[in-house]
C-alpha cells in the first residue's frame, strides 16, 4: 500500500513530502521509502506566513489555509511523479499541515475549564480534491485531545493513545 506523508513545521520553510510503500510481513509491517522531496516556500510567501502567525487577521488565516492546501497537494503530486507512481495507486495521504499556532499548556476557559489547543493550516479537503486521494489530517489536535502534547514523533504513540478504552476513536 502506498501512502504519502506531508509535513511543514513551525519553521514554515516549505513542505516535506514522502512516499512510502507499506507491506505486511507476517505480524510486522515493512515500510520502504520510495521518494522524498522538500519543496521550499518562496521567501515572500514564507514572510507572509510568518507575519500572519503573529499579527494576521482571520481573513489572512482563512486565505493561507487554502493556499497551503494547494502547496501540499502540489507537493504530493510532485513526489508521486518523482517516483513514477500514479495517484490511483495511493491509499491515502497523511498531512500534518503547517503549524500555525500551538498552545500545549492549558488555559482556563470559563464554564469549560482547562483547554489546550493547536492550529494546523493546509486544507485537507483541497489536498483530497486536487489529488483524488483520501486525505487524513489534524494529528496534533487528536494527540492533544488524547492527552499528548501534540508533538508526535512517530505514529506508534498516536496508535497507542487512540486505543485507550476511555478514548475510543470517533469519526468527526
């Protein structure tokens, strides 16, 4: 099964795209990297993005969400082209998105209590539409909802957290 991973961290310097082939071998999974590319953001775009992180309007954030979805979808298609793999052979795309703001320390909210939050931009629906590939996203939010800090290093910690009986998986 082919899977694409997309990531852009707090440095906001570009999109990393990886295509992997995942195969079951007995009780184990074999993961083979097929292609990896970094797609740097142009300086002007990076400056706009970083400025919006500290002083942007809701309109700026909304627009950048869509623009980043376009960046991520292009990165996915380009990594596929580099590997010579057609989109129809890809089972899914996992997109971390672009970290826009991350608040792992709880803040008090009247009536609700302590709330931790994070915001990743990158319009997964845009990625899915442009590539034709099922796209899953918002991993940090899920990790934080399950008690983590939203700073996953690999999928194993997320898998373990999501299997806790008190934190059953829900489709939203």
